[in-house]
C-alpha cells in the first residue's frame, strides 16, 4: 500500500488517546511505515499490535474502496462516451436522411 497520503480517521485518534506518548509515537511511525513503505509494525507491545491490526484493516479497506471506485468511474466514463458516439452517429444519419430527401431546388421530396 504505497501512496502519498492517507486519511487519519477520528476513531484512530480515539484509540490513541489511551496510549502513552511512547506508544503513540511507535504507533504513528508504524502506521506511516505501513502506508508509505509497506512495512508492517514490529512491536512487542500487545496493545499496539491489536490497535495496529484494527487500523491496518481500516486502511486496507479504504485503499480497496478507492481502487473499486476508480474502476467504477472508468466504466461509467466508457458508457457515457459510447452514448455520446451513438448520439452523434444518430444525428449524422438524421442529417443525411433529411438532406437526401431534398431535390435540386432545396425542396423536400415527399
């Protein structure tokens, strides 16, 4: 999971409030190491391990949602492009049909 940024959710902060400053620093470094370098948190502190697993899962779900959202947006853009091409083709055919019905004097043939 490499990226330039990530959302630090309020519930992450809520969990951190009960940590000591040392734990909080280790936790933040661990989360940033995971997000930016793909390195898992290495700690002997069981509480931090549990919190890290929870936050890691949240970050992974968020990253997967971003990927899926991008796929959906690309699919929607593709569908809209096809509709635009179909509409333009329909207008072109309509113009050709109307033009072909006119005689030399510009009068419409019936």
